[in-house]
């Protein structure tokens, strides 16, 4: 690509917005030209407005950028949205109406029938919805959403099994990292030495979003828990299948899962998308959350289930694979397939 596509980050001072900044700071295809946030931050230098959380240092040239209001007049052909869902809806729609490609991490538009809920390795065909979305809504631009952070882990783990054997029912219990609650997130005295057996709204999102992504109607029972882990959502999953399958057969199918070739070549694309662990005590957030630069999903402990057919553990990085990295990968696919014109 001779020139980079200019992009903006909306909600740039938040936890997900900061992860967008980190991933875009030296991206081979995209140039970060604008950071935008709420009125209380607008007008300040980004380095003064943000409480920087990422382990990677904030690049100096980005720290010096002015924080702009979340207005469609700001520069950037692509707008990555890490905004709070409470305010995201009308702002994202205004950007799409103005001709921008909006890649959103918020829940606001995920279940809209004309909005792709995209995981490139699984349902890149959902991009066909964009033409109808633009026509129906009268927009020059469009919105593409990535799923909830826990949904991505579950859908990635289920997709190869569903294609090969047919998933008929799912039980999942999540152990979700504190970074999924944003910053400052869960008070330390509530989470240290504790498990909070509810993550507001997550169970419903996981159930509905997984079915939309996999174009399936099987029942899903979800229990969500917040645990004292910084990064990495871990899930204990049991599945009922249409065919009798041994754990070894399931492991082979999951390990062999690959993205289509054009997706596999994208800068953020992990190869393979899923790592299957053989050790009996893996995956673990501390050891495995960073695999594939945080973009790989880990699966392990695949074994028979006495109630359903199979049970296993899955893990993914919630702010990279489950949030900002997912949106950046989606944008790469849109550029590669010509949905977004490269400069």
C-alpha cells in the first residue's frame, strides 16, 4: 500500500480507546490522524487528557495531538469507536451518515439486522449487509460491529466444531478480567480475593451475539463472573453436538481451523487463529493471553462431558482480540476487499 488510510479514534481516552491508539500508532496500513473524546477532554493535548494505562509507552507525536470533539467534521476515512455505549449510538450514526466507515466496539448496533457483527475468520460473508444498510438508511458510510469480548472467545472456539459436527447446545461459565470493566473499573476491595458472579448485561449479549455470528439457533446457557485477573477472559465450555466425537477428533478440527487466505494475510490476523494446548493445566491468562500479539484464542482441556458431549477451556485477550484488535482486523478486511478505498 503506497499511502496509509487516515483513521480517527472516538472515545480515545478510555481503556479501549487507548488500546486502539497503541495498535494504530505504527500500523502498516492506517495512519492515526485524530483522537476524539468527550467535551471535558476536547481541546487538551492527548497526553494531558489521558490517564495512560497501556504497557507500551504513549508515542510522543500522539501525546501532542489535540483531543477533538466526536464530530463528523474531524479527519479520517475510518472512525474506530471505543465510546461508552450510553452515548455511542447517535454519534456513530452521524459519522456513518457523513460517509465514514465506523468500526465499533460498542454494543449499540451489534444486533441490528443490517449491521455486520463481524469476526473475519468466521463470517466475512456478513459484509454483504453493508450495501443494504447504506441504501435503507440513506448513509454514504456504514457501521460494522465487532462482538462482545467474551462472545468472540466463545464463537471462535465453537466455529470449527459447528462446521464439522453441528453444535446443538452450549453451556459456558466465564471468568472475566477486570480490564473488561474499563478504568477505574471494579473497586479493589470488591474484587481482590473475590469472585463477582455477575457482569451486567453480558449473559444476554453472549447468547444472542453468538447465534447471530454462527447463523444458528441452538440454546446457550451463560454464567458470567468477574475475577481478579488483569487481562484475559477464560471460559469453561460444554457443548452438545449432532455427531458423536472423541476429544482427539475435536482437538484436531479446532487446531486445523484457518481463516480464508486473504484474511490470513492481513497485518493483525493470527495464524493459526486458535492455539490448542496439550498440557492439562492450560490455557492460563498469565501464560497464554499474549499469544499471537493478543489475537489468538487458546483452547485446552478438551475432554468428554458426562452431561453434554465435550467440555473444554477457552481463553482470549479481552481488550485486543475481544475489542480494539478485533475492530482493527475488521477494518483491514474492509480495505483488502475494497469496501473501503485505500488512498
